[in-house]
């Protein structure tokens, strides 16, 4: 928790939300509380419903948001905002600054896996494997 809050300070969260147009007016929605409610209360919790997400936010924020106001804020720009935060976090944590420049060119590497999965024998006619009377994909 401390690592995440250090990586994503409140000022950064608010400024990036403004850049993407997530917040139209600075009124009730508190972006840092919204992000942390999503990360710690919704994504990591047992009840993963939008109503649970709203309850988690309302329990941590200074001002509560009505269901209609909350759902109105679930927009494509909010999805882009969360995607940016994940990418930024992965860049900072998974690829530290100490990585040599020669290694950095392998940032986006795809690996092919030739594993054959064994399927039920009833699928042997459709999905032939290396052995007879066996199906594989």
C-alpha cells in the first residue's frame, strides 16, 4: 500500500485525471479516493460489483456520491485513465531505471509456446494430436 501511494501521489492522480478530462468540474469526486477505493476496496475485495465499488468510495471519501452520479462517471475516459495508471505502474516497477539501454530494446517481446493441450477423446476427429485416439490443441 505504501509503495503504491508513493508511486501514485495524490497530486499526480489529480493532474492526470484533469489532462484526460476524467473530471469535468472539481466538485464532489475526489480522484485519489476514487482510485484507492477501486484498487484496495473493489479490485481486491470479495464483492466486485459496481454498487460495492460505490460503497467503498463513499466510505473513504469526504463527500458521498449518489448512485446516479457515480455511474455517470464511469466513462471511456475513466477507463483510459486507469489503463494509463497501470501502464505507468508497470513501467516504473517492472522496468526499473537501472536497466541497461541494450536491454531496454526488448521491452515488448512476444514468446511463442508450442505446448499441446490434451483434450477429451471425443474431440479426436476434430483436433488431432500426435498420438492416436487422443485430441490436442
